[in-house]
C-alpha cells in the first residue's frame, strides 16, 4: 500500500490529536512548569582536565552512527520555499562544529591563567536543560524529555521545522534535509527534514552503560550522576581550584555543569562562535517567559499533529 499521507487525512488526524491534547490539560505545553531537576542525571565537565584529543568526538560518532540520517535525493521542494536546504550528508567528517552527523565537538580558547597564556579545550553538545524549551515548545510533539532528564528528538515525528533550534538558547539542534516524515506528506504540507542533537546515549544508559564520550575520555573529564550530587561535586571542585561554574542556573538550570579555571565571560570571548558553535554567555530562563498563556495558545492548535500523522501511518502500515 502507498504510505503517502494526503493533506486531508493528515489534517483530520492532527486536529483530532490536538483536541485530545487540549482535553488533557494545558494545551500545547506538555508540562506547564518545568521540574526542579530531581531524578535527573547530570554531567560535570572539568575543563581543566580536557586535553582536546577528540577521542570523545570519535566515540560519539561510532556509538551513534546507526542514528544518523540517510537522506533521499534529489530533495523535494522545500516548504515553505524560503527555507534553505540543509545537507550535511556529504560533509559527515566535519567535526569542528555541531552537525546532524556530529553531536559533540571541541571548542578552543586561548586565555590567561595565573599570568600564563594557555589553551583550554571545551567539549560542547546539548546542555540537557532541566526544563528544555526544545521539548516543551516543539509544535509537533517530537521533542521528548525522559524521567532521567535526557532530552531527545523523535526522528520518526520531527518535521525539521527548526523550532527547537530557534528556542534553544545555544541553537544546538541541527537539521538534515531529505529525511523523515515530511517526505511522506504529499502534496507538501510542512517540514523539510529532521533535527538532530546529542541524546546523551539514552540507549546505552538504558543498558546500564555509560555515554560513549564519558567512557572513552582518557582524562576522565566528565562524570555523570544525580544532579544534586554533580552540583555538590562542581561546587567542591570550584572551591578547590578557584574555579567558575556554568550550567547551574543558565536557562533555569541544565544537566550539564562546566567548571572552568577562568570566568566564563573570558572563555566566551575567546571561543569561535556561530552556527553550530554555541556561546558560553549567561542565559536567562527561556521557559519562564514561554510559560504563559499566550505561548500556550499560540502552540495549541498544532500540538500533536505530527504524532497523529505518525500514528496514522503506522495504522496504514498494518493494513498493508
Ligand atoms: S576525550 Fe576527554 S580529554 Fe579528549 S577531548 Fe574529549 S573530553 Fe577532552
Ligand atoms: S541545550 Fe538546547 S537542545 Fe539541549 S535541552 Fe536545552 S534547549 Fe534543548
Ligand atoms: S552523551 Fe552520547 S550522544 Fe551525547 S555527546 Fe556523549 S557520546 Fe555523543
């Protein structure tokens, strides 16, 4: 059976789903207020220890190869047409920034510590915010937050609209065109690919393993544990080394806590920033602003539409 979803069927299923979401409580926003991080796993990244060897980057690529996109080409017409094609499939070896095929990269900063100029190297990836706007504001329900605090994007539901990237204070998620559900929405209705980012090796954690980047690091730069313990460890380390902390309060708190020997303002000035190269600026709580009725009402009409389309497709597959 042809699995192409007609525009009418997609809208019909989507509106039913939206109605379901509305009936369940706060429409469009899965949890009106974020959690306090209890039960979340967090990582501590001790910047002093990182030697920039990139073993973690390679390990991330190896561990997640099976999740990387295999786009169909030629790409269909983008919708809306102003959206640019984002194709990293011919640049899979790019490891100097975040891409759909590289979820972790090493940033470099030349700074002065105790009067001496040194180069610091900083592993960068998704911060796994305690109250992640990428999850809470995804209009299609593709962003998920697990009980242990991991945020991930469901590649079966994501339409690549980039809302998660727009609302992420660090612009973390990266789009690949030519892959995902949108290819089956004909004639074109919405979407232009799938967004990708670090999912904190949720599958390895579920098997009782450690995230690949943490396991591989020869310098034990990262450690993982309950957020309260990681915060206590970060404060102890900062006290002991006269260090500085990033991630405890940024965006209302994240599950990635950096400790640096120099202030983050200095690190932020020294790193290369831009698309796929996140900053280290102070970040206010994005969800505190988004968690108001206006935001909820704006999001409500389309919430759950993609989830419904996915369900619809699964039902169609069963009829094959
Ligand atoms: S493997 Fe460890 S030391 Fe090497 S770049 Fe990654 S975090 Fe730094
Ligand atoms: S850093 Fe960005 S992509 Fe990661 S959880 Fe926070 S909002 Fe989402
Ligand atoms: S936690 Fe897993 S997916 Fe995330 S950067 Fe590390 S290896 Fe990559």
